[in-house]
C-alpha cells in the first residue's frame, strides 16, 4: 500500500470520531478533508520538518487518535475559511468586512 493510500485509509477511519462530516457544513467526509488544529501540544511534528504533506499528515494522525478535542474535521472550503478568518484581527475589521460584503 502506498503512503497516500495508507493516509486515506487512516483518515477515513479517524473521521468516524467526528461523525465523518465537516464541522461547519456537515458535508460527508471525502477528498481533501483535513483535521484542523484547534490547539497544538508539546511533541507534535512541525509541518516545516517534513518533505511533503502526506508525511506530515501521517505524523499528525496519532495525535488525532489520542485527543480528538484538539481538532476539528473540516472540508477543504471550510478549512480555508477558518484559516482565512484569522486574518480578521478585530471587531472593527470584521464590521468593515461584513459591510463590504453587503455593498451594492
Ligand atoms: Zn464544510
């Protein structure tokens, strides 16, 4: 079994701990779903220490297994949105953003 297949299999298995769906939109587990970190703990692997994302994701899986409260299962779109949300630094920025979205 290739590394990618192994990762796919293990992610699918672990996704069951999260009802196999995206935390935000409830879309059923599928391609490009990620275990998004809510917080990090000591001893976790760093993304920068890995040559590719498959190796990194495989290294993180034991942490998902050990403590699912550390993670959220998100689809690709909502993972991006959650990461992007961090670029909004305060309420003033958030209000301007919401206003911008409603301008006609
Ligand atoms: Zn989603």
